[in-house]
């Protein structure tokens, strides 16, 4: 059987080539400098930000959703006026702001971008326009006072933030979220012990909650800065000068006061640029390999668990659809349409956050449940087709022999249906393996999430992307191979179907 | 053994069986003949309640059947089906099970027969239908005639008191008909009570104790073969047998 490993290697090579090509394309040559002159000629400066950042940074004006408002919009207005141009907002995913800036999609990035040593290595950073404090939120009544008290506990934060770096250096279990609200929801639900995020987020989304308290005293301070391309030093100088002038004539204070963000920290000397985190990974080393492997185990475990749930659910629904009375068949249809017709992500959110007040599922439980319920709807349609494809004579023969409906399902109809359904089921499982990456939204770190974390930390997507592709293939390829063999063995006893 | 009283059944507005009344004694072999669409299959299917009916009453092997029996009478119906075996035109073997498993499934599952006993009995039955060495085969590995013989063995495994055959040889090539009809004949001479829908005239004349001609949802003629086949009284029977004889030539 020497050809099998070879096909596998070939498949992996194709994957590498694809990932490699994508990496090359994204690294095409940087746009030339001289942007300041060009944008003054154009009369416009474009800035990248993510409207999902929400209050107070920028959000859609409820009175006029075509307009965006926020203190960063106000700052941009002032900045553009001082540069003698107009500002134009460009919507980008927050985690892609820096790469998109480097690629030249917009002139500057401005959206709660924290000044860190890593960023400073990669792009130019303006002078700060805001000083924030990392704020630790805990449950009311909890006795934690410092990060050190939380050793070994679950602490929530957002990926790619300064808080994430701080937590990496503390001996805590880090739980990563993708939205501002969710970490505090989970703190209230008791699924994390603390949340570390900057005071802008904490004040808006956390500290005002009934069961949450924010500890006094700043865990650390940092600054928001504007990101500018490495080869645009004259633009950085111009922006710094404009910001300086805004500080001097009090315009910045007015903007921040209007957003209720002005505090004593703004007039104190700004904190120094934090040093490079000591524990931050530098290369794809043995430790990364271990992390990737355990993420692979998570992906496989989740997918297997969800599929083991989806198969019986699907069978039940299919039997209700095909053989059930109007009530059972109607209920099954409602289930199928509901779970097939709405996004899995929404279902995961409902199960994880929506049901939390009644029952707080763990992230992995919620993930298995959500994916299982969702895939159950898809499996149901597969089995329905398979059951309908079995000749009528089969159930008649079973009935004529005295088998009860349940017995004829178990011994005659379902075994035949599963044979017919095996190819589409294999297909569904492979697609489930990949869909399982959605569960990172409820803090499960599986293979794809591990890749995005590693990509951001190592500041390169090629190796993590390759590792990710190879590991997914290592899961799905043997599986389809197994299914193929099973199919061949089962087709032994299949005669042409007759009616 | 079987008693049909004023049986009627309709599909929509069309009467498929109309006021059928008949008696079958233990050990009789009834050959059922008649033109297509006459209601032969429907009558047979009513006898083991694969289909319900609209009026009348049937008594089979000590069990009384009435219109509209459902899941509440499930255990009665299950008992009925262990006493009445049925063989279909299309065999309907279970393709995912071996020959032996096809035969032992119902005894094991429905009557909770111990597996070893079920297998022993199944081997005896396979010997009886001349397939003693094919227990491990799968249905698709058998010829049509062999499959139908396995189907007969499968029905017999429930040790029924009555056997129903619905055109057991119509889906077979002529060469294979004899091997199947041979098994059916053996059963008849062995004293089994049987109703056999068939177009095989030789079976009707030589083996059957009685012949029914079914047409338009009624039993148009009912009597020993010498009377019904050789001297039919009704025009329908005369025409039917005339056609059959011409076909045989
Ligand atoms: N499900 C059904 N719906 C409507 N009419 C039906 C249905 N099943 C049978 N029939 C009708 O009932 C009548 C009797 O059918 P049946 O199958 O009993 O005839 P048969 O004597 O067995 O014919 P053949 O020799 O062709 O098998 C036919 O006219 C048929 O069209
Ligand atoms: Mg028929």
C-alpha cells in the first residue's frame, strides 16, 4: 500500500502551495512614501477602523445610520481639518487593521490601537491621543485584589490586546473573547473569575453590572495611538504636530470630555512603551507544536461529539418526517427549518449566552450541543432521503413477518438507510470538522483559533497556516479513506433496487 | 381455518372488494386466478391485515379481523402475522442480511426465539427448499428462483398455520419457475393451508384443491379444478381460461 502515504503527501503539498501563494500575494511590495503630499493633493485622508468596536470609539448614529459618530470620529474630523483635508472612514475587521494598513488599503489606522513594542516594530505610532488603564473586573464579593491573586484562575480578555500580553506574563488561564460584552456576561455567569480589559471598555460594558465590581487602582497604563505605515514618516510628523496642537488648544480635552472619557490620567506623563512580553512566543517551536496538537485534539473531539449527537437526532427527525403522523412530522419540519435556516453562530450564542441564566454550559459542552443540534437538522434530510429510497416492499415484508414498527426500523430500514447515507455523511463530517472553527466565538480554542493566535503572535501566517492546513487534512483524509473502504465493503450486499 | 364474511374494501370511490364471502378448511390449497386488477392481491393483503378494509369480518387461524384495527390491536396483529406467512412477487429479501439472518430475524426478534434454535430451524428450512449450502450468501448473490425460495423459508420460519403467495413466480424466468413451484407443491402435499395467486394453470389443475376466479372485486367462481377450469360456468372464467390455454400453446 505504498501509494496511500504518497497521495497524502501530495495532498499536503497542494495545501502548502495554496497557503504559500496566498502568503506571497499578501506580501506584495509596499506602496511608496510621500503619502502626505498625495493625500493633500487628493484632499482626503482615509482611516481604517471597525464599527463593531462600538461605543465610545465609533458607531452608527441611531438617528441617521448612514452616519458614524464617536470620539475617534471627532478626533479624525479635527485632525483632517488641521491637515487641510477631509476624512473618510473605511470599515475593516479590527484584527486586520495593521496588515491592511501595511497593504495600503487606507492611509492610517485609528481604532483603540494600543501602543506596544510589537506594533512599534512593525508600523509607525503617533503620539498618544488617549491614556487608558487596564482594569480588573471581578464578581462582587470575590476576594481577588491583584492579578497575582488570580494565579491558576480563568481570566477573560480580548485577543491581540495589551491585556492579553499582561495575562500571558501572569500565571492565569487566559480565556479569549471576540466581543466587548461577552467577557462580562461570562463573569456574571461564573464561567470566568475575572476580566482584564482597558477602562474604556470596562466602564461601558462591565463595571456598571449589578454583580460585577471593578477593582480600584490601574493594573497597568497604556495609550491609544494612530498607526501609520513605516515609509510615511512625514505623515507621522504631521499627525503628531496636529495632535500636539489639539492638546495645546484644548480641543482634545473637549472631545474627550464630550465622550465622558476625560480623566486625570490624560494630564499625567504618559506611560512608557511596554517592553516586549517575555513569554510571547517568537518562533514556531516545540511549544507551538504542542499547542497546535492539543487544538487538533479539541477540534476532533468537538466534531466527533457533535456528530455522535447529530446522528441520532437526525435519525429521529427523519423517522418522524417519513413515518410520523402530521404532528410529529410537522414538529420535525419546524426543527429542521429552524436549525438549517439560521446561522450556527447564532445558535451557539443562544446556547452559550442566551441560556446562561438558566443553565451555564461550559464552552465545550455548548459547542458540542450547538454543532450537534445544527448538524442533526442536516443529517435528518440525508436520512429522510435514504429512508425514502428504500423500496416499499422492505417495510411490507418486515410487517408481514410480525415486526413492530420500531423493530422494522431498527433491523431492516435504518441499517439500509445508513448504507445509502454513508457518502453524504462522510461529506457532512468533513464539513463539520471545518465548521467547528466557529466555536472560537464562545471561547473554545480549536485549530483555526490557534492558528489566528499564533499568526498574530509570530507575525506571520505562513507557518501557522501550513500547520493548520496539514492538521485539518490529517483529520479529514484518513476519515474519508475509512469511509471509502467501509462503503466498498457494504456495497457487497447491495443488489439493484427493485420495487 | 379461514372465514371471510361480507368483506368489502374500496380505494377512494372505487370498490376493490365487494361483499366477498368464503371459507377455507385446514389443509386446503386454493389457487386464485383472474384478470389483472380483479382484486386478488388486495384480498390476500387483507387476510394478514397489510391492508385494512371497510366492511365485513375475517377470521384467520383463530384471530378475528375487523375494519380499522390499529396500534391498539398491535399485539393481535403481530400474533396474526406469525400465524400467516406471506410470499411476495418481488421476494423482498433484506439485502443487508445474509440468507441465514433473513430467515432467523423474525423468530429472534418477534418471538424471542434463542439464536441457536432459530439457526438450527433455519438450516432445516434451507434444506427443505434445496438451498442447504447457501446460508452465508447475501441475497444479491442468488438467482431470482433461489431468492424466492429463501423468501419462502423466511415465511415458514415463523411456523405459520396459513401461507399466502402473491404470484410467487411472475417475476421469474421460466427456467426458475419450476424450482419455486416445486417447493410450493411440496408444502401443499405436506398439508399446509395455502392461498396461491398464480397464473400457472398446471398448478391450478394438478395441485389446488379448489380454484377461485376473482373478477371485479368478487369471487366469480369457486369450486374444484375439474369443475372451474375444465367446465367454467361464468363468461369471465371461460374467457380467462381460454386466454390461458392459448398462451400455453
Ligand atoms: N393504493 C391504491 N389506490 C387506489 N387503487 C388501488 C390501490 N391499490 C390497488 N388499487 C386498485 O384496486 C384494484 C385491485 O387491485 P389488485 O392489486 O388487488 O388486483 P390484482 O387482482 O392483484 O391484479 P394483478 O393481477 O394485476 O396483480 C385495482 O383496480 C387497482 O387499481
Ligand atoms: Mg396482484
